[in-house]
């Protein structure tokens, strides 16, 4: 287990917390303060609620910083029925599904069902969001710009492979829904390039602005 990952235990369920991926969305604190309370030490106390309730709360963590392991034969977290990328207004991409993040050489950086990816270009923990969009005053309403190869059908879940390209965009391969911040407008496809420099004029899709502004990211 990475040094950035902390484990909090109880008889029925363990909760792990990755400090490097937390963006303080605070879903856990709002939903289950008896277990998740930043004023307490330790701030996660899984024994203070039923294991099912703890698990339900952890699943709402959009960054994937929180995960759980059942010790009571309870149900593990399921892979979502549809891969999705939800654009956050002035913020990151919230990705859910059967997700694998790879390097351009095919090495696996992460497999998970919940990830928050930087789209402002400023994160110091790329490709993950670290809330740098806040001091950078990144502004984007989270709308869906013009795109090619749109589909109106909901495709079954397959592996969603996301590759942050060197000094460039995210290459997204696999059936996925891109959902606008308004929760209404949706783009569906299985092969697309998403902006990660923050400068595209047709966000969330790449328009090669990264080349013009000299965006740098391994």
C-alpha cells in the first residue's frame, strides 16, 4: 500500500484513504458525519455506523480517494453499468466506470471505478485533479462543444482506457457517456480526445490549443 494511502479498520469494514487523490469534495462528511469527521482523530471511524451505510457513503467519493473492503461478507463496490465522464463546472472530469489509466507506452497507472481528472492544466498531480483549478480561477461552464462521431445509443460497459498523452490531450477509448455539468446534455462515443490543457475552444474536446500555448505534461 502506498505511503499516501491510510487504512481505518473496524470488525465489519475497512476504509482506505488516499491523501494524494482527495480533492475535499466532502461528500463523505456531509453524508455520514458520524464516521467522517475532520474534527476527530482519527477522522475516519468506520465502527461508528453500519457497514452498509459506510459503503454507500464511500461510493459517493468522486475522486476515488476513498475505498472500502468488506470483512463481513457484504457486497463489494460494483462496476457502474455505464462508463461516464461528468464535466464539473469550473472543475475536473469526474469519471466512473471500468477505468484504466495508461501511459503512452501502455503501462498501467491506475485501475479504478472512480477518478477525478484535471482539465484546467494546472494540477501538480497530473493526470489527477488536485484543486489547482481554484487558485488558477479556471472558468468553464461544463458544456459539451461540437464533436464528431456522436452516438445516441447507450453502449454496454467495456473497459474505459484513458491515456494522458505527452504535452497533449486525453485519449479516451471505450464506450462512454460524456455528461455536461447541467446533467442534461450527453455525448456518447467510444474513441475521443478530451482537453486537459484548459484552453480548448470546444471543450471538453481537444482542438490542439495545447500546441499553441506550449502545454507541458508527461
